[in-house]
C-alpha cells in the first residue's frame, strides 16, 4: 500500500504517539454510495493507526452496518468515532469527525487520539463541574475547512 | 468536553464536503461552532470559558 504520509511526517507522528497511554480505536464509517473521500480517509486512519500498537481501526458501512452507525449517531460519510478501547470493546467518548481530517484537521486528529488515549480532557475545574451536572444533551459541531 | 460528559457529543465537520449542512447553519467562515443544531453559535476560535458560556446560553434558549 502506498503511503499517504511521508517519512518526515510519520516520524513526527511517531514521536507524538509516545504520549499514547491507553488503547484507542478509530471507528470508520464509509458508504458505497457517492463518497468522494471515504477511501482516502480509511487509508489515512489505517496508516496513522499502523504507527502505534495502541491504535486500531474498525471499518463499517453506514448501510450494511446501519444499526451500529445509528448507535454512534453517524450519518455523514466518511465518519470517524475516536473511541477508547477496553476489554469489553470500544468506549464512546462522543468524539466524531465528519469528512476527511486533512490539512489542519490532521493535527487535530492526532491530538484527539492522544487526548482520548490519556482519558483526560485537560479542562478547567469549572468546566468539569458544569459538565458533571449536565442533564441535557449538548451537540457541538465545529465546522472547519482543510486549509 | 465530550470526554467529560456522556451528554456531550463533539463533531468536527469538514464544511466543504457537507455544503448542505454548512448552508443550513449559515457557515460563512471557519472555524464555526454550532451548538445543539443552531440554538447557539460561536464564530472563530472557541476558548474554553467562552464556549462554556455559549453552551449555557444555548441551553436556556
């Protein structure tokens, strides 16, 4: 398989991945319908995951695995769920990507992998207090572009 | 924030791949954070404290 990432980038990511602590699984959701970036996204996350034994990828199809996609609230493809991984399987922390994480978002992906791996949000005590008492669902969608 | 609470889901949306959704929320520039499907919105960078305030505001709407 041809590499999407050059040696220098792979080396930098490898360096950053020394911070990985607990296992993380990337759940990939693709579609056989028109999905311009599905193949590239899957290749990208598989390549990233190959750089650390703490990372794994599981690939799903939003139609063939409709129930799983619904469980994770994934409708847009390519879709990624950055989940913790323990003995019972993936643990959903509600971290999602819709669309290919390229450009600036590629570094966000690497940071999210490290964050989920550390099982620590790094947030302030005030924010943690508020979130701990939260009774209603909150959906945050951060719109970005690759450049 | 999503990590801290089961109630929170955080999604990064690549705006140019999902134009329909971007149009629906009138995304003009990025980053733009949409809270609870349009109840709240935060254009530009979202420092933790400000985002928290916007979420609280959105929950009251």
